[in-house]
């Protein structure tokens, strides 16, 4: 939800070319959140492997009514294993030639395409919710990023669902992760739903 809204807001306020990429190899949610009937996905690129060209990559993008172009993930489970770092890297290189801003809704740190996204990112917005399980995953992400030489200064912490009943306080989250909270998005399930 945050990646989608960020992409649409950047497009509306800057009129720059924005591409939103589903960083999950398969079964991502961007198409659903945007109510897109995507005819193509990253799965259609996989057949060409690293031999893909710009026409193919740009051709599989779906256009949202906001003007944001979207690369959705595949709806085939097997495709997740075939989105190699080399393929994902080449897709991002091509997209960078045809857009001003690329926003990647990345998956887990343990997915190979997330590592590629991190190496290319100018900024990483690390999103957590005020729950112990989410905080634990963020801690693991930060540890893995550090172990792989990714500078912590390029990571900015966003707390989604701030004020969640029974949720952790912002100060506790900041202290637990040893980083400042850049932005807290209030809990509003009615609006999101």
C-alpha cells in the first residue's frame, strides 16, 4: 500500500516517469492493490532470460490510470525461482533508461532480487509495523544489509499502522532498531480497506 501510494504521489506531484516494480518473484500484490488487469508480468520476460531487450521489458509494463507504469510479478509459483539476480539486474537497468523514478516493492532480504534492488537503490524505505514480529524481521533485514556491506545511512525507517491497539510505541521501535523513525503512518484500517 505504501509503495503504491508513494509511486502515485510522486507521479502526481512531479509528473516524472514513474515505474513501480513488484520485487516478489511471484504472487505479489501490486496488481491487486492498483486494480490492474495486467496482461503481462515479469514471467513473460523470463523466457528470454538475460537476452531480453528494452522493447520486451517496456512492453510488459501495465499502465495505471495515474500514469504510473507497473511491472507486476508472475502468477506462477515456479517463476519465482527463475527470477535470477542477473535477470532482475538487467530489467532494472533497462527500466532506468525509460523512467525517472523506479520504486521497487521488495520482498524479504533473503530473496535474490532484493539484494539487487539494494545495490541499485539510492534510498531504502524500511517499513515496519508496531508489532514484535515485524520488528524482529526488520532487525534481521538490518543485520543482513550490514553483513552485505549496504550502508545503514541509506536506510530510512517508516512505521506503518502507528497507534495500532496494543502496538509498540515509536520510541521503543526506534530504540530497538537503533535508528530514528523518519515517518509514522497512522493506523487506519477503514481507509486502507
